[in-house]
C-alpha cells in the first residue's frame, strides 16, 4: 500500500480515512506511513507551483 504518495508527490497535509470501511489496525498503519512520508519535490514541484499561482490569483487577501 502506498498511502504516502499524497504527501510525497503533492506535499499534502491532510489524510482522510473512512471510519466505516477502515479497520483500526489498518488505519493506524496508514497514518504511521503517511506521517513518515516526506515531500520528494523534483518533477512534482511544478504542479505545486501551478496551484500556488492559481491560489494567489483568486485569493482575497
């Protein structure tokens, strides 16, 4: 299972798990893997730059 891809590729800071469909032991394993993941940057950095530009363009602050 590669639950960490969101953090590694998108620098995500949120993980959502379905309580009704995810067993407790599996949820703990998934959270531990996700928390241990680090953003790897590289080819994925361009996507984040595009998102930051969109946020800046449409932000009210």
